[in-house]
């Protein structure tokens, strides 16, 4: 029975890798290409609005696909979160003019399934927003495994949040920041945003250790 379990887990890992390396990577490349083309259209025009709406829908489908891969990989190893986010960050950097770096401190530990799912969603949203909107040359993802708390931080050296966005808590028509706060609150975590015009943005989520592991 144990051998069959290992075989099943290995097969799930193989399927997850195949889906990521073929289908999802190709879809992400197409999204990045269309997004680059959309920037040549004037904001506010009917063509730009329709294309942005289509891109948002396609991005949501991509997110759902990645979530399913995360479920497949979740029981494989304690490094599943690190691997999935590293792949996502590197994929963004391949289509944007910025570098990406992952830093891990402490000894990686298996997070509670609900915490892992929400942390993955928050970090993914923060990475995508930084890549798409920050005009950064460098984006850094940090995962910190501590006894007292688990920490994830996404930092960029871009233009910083617009004052209206910071005040409203979201971009017009986009609810990423609101969703991140809701996800963090759902697992008992604290989300902090440190940003100023021209100095970049850092989004930090801290989960108490007793709730994270």
C-alpha cells in the first residue's frame, strides 16, 4: 500500500509538471504578448477596454489552472509552495523588463493546507501586480520560516503605489489588494503595505506560527 501511495504521488507530481511546463506556460506567454500589444492602444478606447476585459478573464482562468496544479503538488513535498511561486515569478520575468529573485530563510516546513493555498494566492497576486503595474527593474520574493511566524514578502523597486490607489485600497476595476487583505484575514495573518511614490512597494504577510504550521 505504501509503495502504491508513493507511485500515486509521483504520478501526480509528473502530471503537475507536465501541465505547468506545457499548457500553462504557453498560455502565460500568450497573455504577456497580448498585454504588451494592448499597451499600444490608447487607454479608455473601446478596443482597449475590451482587450483588458478579455485579458482579465484569461488571467483568471490561468489562476484557476495554477491553483489545481498547486493542489496536485501540495502533498508531494514541503517545498511545493517555494517551487510553484518560483516558477510563477520566473515566468513573469521572462516576459517583463525586470529581474526576479527568491529568498528563503529558515528551514522550509509544511504549511497547513488552507494557509498554503491562501499564501500562494496572495503572493501570486502581489507578484503579478508588481510585474504588470510597478515599472520595476527588480522584484524580490521572500519566504521566511520561523518558529514564531511564517512570513512572505513581495518587494519591488518600481514607482510605488499611486496615492489614489493607496487611499482607495484598490485600482479602479481591480480588487487584488482587497482580495489579498481578505485572504490574509481568513487565516489569521496580518498584511502590511509599505509604499511611496518613486520608492517601490513591499507587501508583507505574517502568519503566527501556531496558525501557519
